[in-house]
C-alpha cells in the first residue's frame, strides 16, 4: 500500500470492467449500421467517466471530422443547402464571405457614386429625352396642319390634342396649361385607349352644348371635319406613346446592363481569390458563383439598401441571404469529438430552426438554424443517459430515425405536434457518422428490448458493467490509484495508508463480501470529500483513518433517522421484541429496511398459529392476503407448504391449517429471506415446542430443506445486536445465518468485539434441521428402527400431535354417529306412528261405509225379498283387514 496517495500508481480507468471494455471495442471497430452501445450497470458506478476517458484516448488518434455549414438556397429558399468542408474551413468560409460582403457593399457604393457612372446615366437619360422631345415636336407639327395643338392636362399630366381656342390662358391657367414634354412615359400616358379615342368627341359634345343645339350645315361639316382630324391625331399620339415606351425600356435595359457591367467589374476581383482558395471543393465554388450572380443581378437593391433581404440584421455582419451559418466547426488535427448531452430533448439532439416575430409575423432564415448534439458529435462519439432520452417527447424517435437513416434532418417539433401552421425552413439533411453510447441500468435495457421492437436493431451491443471486483492486491492498488485521481482532480489533501485501508474495508462492506470490493464511484467520491473536510476541520494536512471513520459515522448518522425512530419505539415498549426466554410459534426474524439512501437491519417478530383438524396442511400468508407481500414472499410460502407435505404426509395426513404473520409490520414485504424463520415458527407451533428468543434467524430455503444465502446480512446482524444491547447483552444472544453468508461478513468493530468476548454469537447452518436444533435445543429428525421419527425429536413430536388430532377427530366422529342413529330411530318411529294413524282413519271410514250399505240392503230386501250373500261382506272385511295390516 502506498504511504500516501501522492505515490499511488497511475490509474487504469477500465480496471475491473474488462467485459464492458471488450464490448465497447467491438462496437467501435464495426462501422456497419446499428453497432451502437447500451452500457448497462447500476447508477453510481462511473460508467460515464470510464467510457469518456476510453473514448477520449481513442478519439485523439482518430481523423478529425469535416465541418458543416448551411447557406441560402437561391433556387428554393425554403430548403437551405448544407455544405461540407474540411476541418477548420467552415469558419474560414464564413469569415471570407463576411469580408466579401463588406468589401462588395463598399466598392459598389463607390462605383455607383462616381462621376463616371453619373455621366453615363445622364447621357442615357438625355439621349432618351431628346428622342422623346423630337417625337413629340414632330407630332405637334403634324397636328398644326389640322389646327390642333399638343398639350398636357394639369390634373393628370396627360398629352392630348386640342383646338388652339382651347389652349390655356391666364384666366384658366389653373385648369389647363401647356407644359414641357414629359421625360418619361409614366408622366406622359396613364389613360386607356378608349379615353384617348373619345377625348375629342367629349370635347366636341361639350362645345355643342355651350353653343346651343342649332347649327348650320357649314358649321356642322367643319365640326365633323375637326372631329375626324382630332381622332386621327389622337391615334397617332397613342402610337407614339407605345414607341416611347419601347424607347424607355431600351434605356432601362441599357442602364441595367451598365449596372451589371459595373458590378461584374467591381466584384470579380473580390471573388476570384475565394474561388481559388476553395478550388478543391466544387460545391463551395458553385455556391460562391451563385452568390456572385445574385449580387450582380440585384446590385441596385444592394446599393439602395431599401430591401430587408439585403440589409444586415442587428448583431449580424452579413444579410441572411449571403450569410454562412456554421453548424459545426473543428480544429484541424484535433481528433474526433467526444460529447455528452445532459438534456437530450428532441431539439437539443437533432437541432432546430429558430423563429422571430416581427409586427405579428413569424419569420426565419438560414442564419437561425441551430445545431444539435448529433451535429456536434458527428464523426465521433455521443454519450446519453437512456432515462433522460426517454423522458422527453419524440427524443427517442428522433434519435432512432437519425441512427437508422444515418442522416440528420431538422424537423419542426411544433409542426409534428400540429401546434402551429407557420411555415418554416426545411434544411437539407446532413450525413451522420457517429457512435452513440446509451447509459442506463440493466432493467431499463431489458424493458426497452421488450417494448421497443427496433431497439435491438439500433443498439446491437450491450456492455455490462460490474458493481464489484475480487479483492486482490492488484485491485486494491487500482482503487488506491482511483482515489489518487479523484483527490488530484478535486485538490484534496493526500490520504495516508491507514485512510486507504479504512476506505478499502468500507468498500468491502458495501460489496457485502469479504473478498470483494465495491466499484461505486459516487460512494467513494463522497467519502473522500467528507474525510477531507474532517482533516481540514482538525487542521491536518493529511487524511488518516480517524478522519475516514468520522466521515463514515457522519454519513451513517445522517441516514439513520428512521432507524432511530425504530429504536425509540423499542425503548418505549411499542415494538414488541423479546431477546430472552422461550416462546412457542414465535421467532425473531432478521430483516432489512430500505428507504431511499437509508438501509438498516432490525428484528421483526414472526408468529405462527395452528388450527387442528381444519384443512390439509394449508398455510395462510396474512401479508399476501392483504396485498402487503410480494410475489417472492408468496413463492416462499409455497415452498414451505411443499416441504412440510413431503416431510410428514408419508407418515400421516396433514389434518391442520396454519397462518403466518409479521407482527407490527405495515409496509410491503418481499423476498424469501424469512423462509427459514417461518419454518422454525411453524414447526414450533406444530410440535408445541418453544423457540429460544435469544436467537434471531434469517435465510432462504429450498424444498429439500437446504438453507440458502440472503442479502443484507451485515445490516441484519447489526440490527439484532443493537436490539440485544438495548435490552441487555446476556451472553446467550446471537444470530443464525446461512453458512453461505459467512464469507460475506463485514461487521462493525463493536460486534466483532462482543463476539470475541462471548457476549454475542453467530451460527452458520446448512439445513433447516440444524437451525431448528439451535433454536429448540432438541434433536430434529432422528429415526427409530422402524423408520419413524423418535418421539423425543421435534419431528416426532409433530407426528404425535398430528396423530392426537386424528384420534380426537375419530372420537368426535363416533359421538356424531351415535347421535345420528338415535335421530334416525326417532324419525322411523314417528313415521310408523304417522302411518298407523292413517290406517285407523281408513278402518273407521270403511266401517261407516259398511253400515250405510247394510241399511241399503235391508231396504232392498224388504222390497225385492231376495237373500243377502254374507260371503261378500266377509270377503270385503278380509280385504279391509289386509289393507289395514
């Protein structure tokens, strides 16, 4: 053991987890789809730390993945383009485009404010205006032949032909006046063709109304001639207007061509170096060329700055139309990324598109695309807590879809849930090359395997992490190295060899086995920090065993609130526990109470009650019947029933029923660790033999009576020891435990001291018979020469009781038979008496009938004088007598 942790060996982060590390290497070496990892193990084992350090070491030598950017799609703006660049090039492209925009805007502004540009534009405009003026002058001269003049109305600046008398004067100059020829078609023509054709007729009609309705022939012909001439010139004016429109279009085209030419000459020198810089990336060059073409096409909007698409947003350096949104960027030769996402929501995993609301309108653009954890870990490794992924809606579905398709496609969660109808961007998917490691407990893994049909296809490798290791010198040194690593990271005081030994003993206690060491990192970190605190409070610069012991005691005290409540009830007599004397059908069972991070042992009174001559050996589990017993506890009851029937039914029928209960127990009970204590209580009640209350017992059992190991053995022993000490240690008290648990004993110093002084005892047993011998002091299953249990054994006493109950049952049956016979005899007598009564009544009826018939015969004899045949009367009497008999 090192003298202190400063001289500890280097840490091997994967010690004791060779199985898990081998599984991880298998998954990392296979590039096929679905070879992602589920790291299964208890919480607090340090799975994340072990895997992160392993991956960091592997990732350092791995190639650095490419960068990704999103840019505006000039063909389909709702589908931004994803560009892939070598590591470090994404930020460079963004910087170059930003600089390009600033220089382009400055250079274009200078070119469009230059005297040379202004003179060219002025020349084009002047040339166009001169052509328009000449055309209007020629048309006006033509109109003078018909005594018509070309003028422009003041209210709409429209060119019309009118008679000279209708030209504006000083008095009506506010209504109509002759003005210069307009310099553009917008000012020269806004009326439709019908208005142009009818304008002269309208004026002619107005003139007629002013002059009156009576005209001479000459006047009429002159007026008609004027109308025809004016209509002709108006048509000529319409033709001229169309020609002037074409002339102005040509001028605009010339100006646009000038603008494009200026823009091309101004921008080409800016773009050429960037083309050359990214020449090895054709897609980037193609994108830059589309940017160049778009700037040339929209140069007027860029220079004027009156379009929001070409205006730089607040806190931005480039308009969104030309922005390069860096999704992920890596430093060259930095290796593959290793990332952990502690909040794996759908958005945080797959990224999202932000939106802003301006004046009630929801808007977004390519610059609002945000990366997710899959983007940042692309080309490397991503660690996730499985339970956290399952907590968030659609997170698992999104992760599974991305891993199966091997692409990251951003999608709006609001639209998936139909919570909004606003349009959003649909960025192009990004290729995904990643290894995902889910961290979770084994129960969660098997639950996912059962409930998610595609889980096994996505996470094909399970890496099992052990929670303890054999206690060897090698592993002890490895744990000391782990302590030193934590101490160095947290800047704690060094731990001397005594502190190291105390910590290792406590880790064995947590592993519940003498020759194993717990690997729970959370517990170790907590102990190191709290031990360091005690050293600091004592002004020590080295942590010793005393400091570690103080930390352990403090932790035990903090979690001992419920335990102290129990001991208070025991002191006050509210908890009925007997640690001296004897009792029939009553056993002190060793139990463990687990609540959150608190676990402590305490004895519980277990009682058995027998009902003779009722049932066939059934055992009523009261906890199970009131839904306080779990399935494992119920299984134990069935095992006990099977054991008793196999033990005694071959000798005698089981003419009894029994009930078992944990007294003063109001919480859920599960497990089969009380099976041996239940067997002792039942057999004590069956044999009417007392149990030694100085002993408490625990242990599981099979149908053959073999005692099996249980958990929490150290806490159980400590619980009964504390109860005995509370009620006085007599030297007779102790515990009976499975022999298989003896090697797991890691007892407190005060318990070890009491055992050494003979004040407390620990007995290990292999079978229920051995336990019963200790608990009752009787031989259990010794047989006589006839192959039957001797009467002085416990099992012999049980059979004697069964036989006694059977004899009592037979005597009871004999008494019941005599009563039944008397009752049947009485019923037969009552039946005969009832039948005799019926016979008497029948005889009386026949006599009355004979009397009536005799009177009738005498009357007939007197009238007919015929003799009466007495034979019939005798026969009838005989018949009646026979019927009566």
